[in-house]
C-alpha cells in the first residue's frame, strides 16, 4: 500500500464491500453536512462485489474539524484517502459524488487524473450565484441546531428530504445527530466549515478532465437548480465526447431517491476499467 499523501489530513473513512484486493473500487464523496456512512445502503444493496471507500470530509462527521476547509483542502485529503485505502493495483477508481462533494471530486480529478477512471456526479453544486449562496448560508447559521431529534427530522423533511424513506432518516439521526453544547441537538458538522463550503461553491465551476468518462445527474425538482446552466453548456461544448447528462424527477437527495440508477451508472463506468 502506498504511503499517505504528505501534509494532507487523514479523514475518518467508512469501508464497505470486499476487503480483498483485486476487486473494483469506488471512492464515494458525500455532500455538504453529510458523512461517509450515507453510502452504506447503496453499497450493500446495489454494488455487490465492489469495495466502496467513503470518507467523512473535513469538518464533517468524525474527520478533523480544524480549518482550512477549502475545496482544494478537501481534495488533498481525498488524495490521502486513495493512497491509504486503495492499492496501486486497484486503481484507477470510479468516483461517486453528491452535491458539494462533486466539486471536491472534480478538484481531486484535476489533481490525480491517472487515478480516476470515471466520475458519477449527482446533482453537482458548484458555480452558484453568490447572493443565493450567501442567503442560504446565513439562514443555515441562524437556524443551526434543533430542539430534539423529531425537530431535526422535521427540518430535514423541509430541506429536500421529503421523499427520502423514513428508515434512512432514522439511520441519519442515529449516526449523525449529537447533543449541542448549549442544549438541544445538532448534526455532527462544523458550522464554520459549512459556511465556508457555501462560499466555495460560488467560485468558478470545474469541468471533468478531458477524456474522463463522466455521468452528470440533474435533479429536476431543485429550484433554483444546483446544476447551473453554464456548467451544462460548457460540458456540451467542451466535453461532449466524455460527459453524459441525465435528468431525474427528484429532489436533491439523489443517492437516497434513485439508488438503483446511481449504481447502474457506477457499474457502467467500472465495466470500462482495465483489469
């Protein structure tokens, strides 16, 4: 196994699927305020025989909460995860990413193109309009925390989780909800890291590296959309040979709402990997 990337912070990483070498590997990257264990059910139910490596991003879950939390800092930490958990013979990997995690995945692909066999980007959030992002960030900071688990679940339902199955939301509470210092509860996420992420999402969008096969999944019920028209236009103009765009009739939590379709896209890219 290669040595970890020098200088990068080690992320807490969830591992699903076969523990042996010589099997397909997927690096799964959660979105803002999420955690790596969100990928467990998709892995178990829809990606048998695949090793899924799913870290908690910086400022999230059980990974380090200290700054900095820029997209490039997350990407450096993901490179360290690859070095620590995926042997050279098991690369390149397919990267499966949701929302803000897609922006991080694209930064990783720029940094380590030889290690990336393909990208599945689920409702990727990048290149957002600054006023919108600022308004959402201010609202999130104002309402950070909840009175109890039922209040936290109700808030999630109002944030695009309305159609997410109840058992998934219960698992989210069990894994990710913790007591707040001043009373009540909060998600296991650094508030400053979350605010920083909204700022980072207003930067210029990244395109997948040339030639890297990529599936972009757009959640059509998100309004305003996280997948910006400018990004889609650039993909059509500059990456028409490698980027395929799909539309799904869902809210933002695509991995929970159409997991079979997400896994189908992953399997299609894994089938292209040289072994």
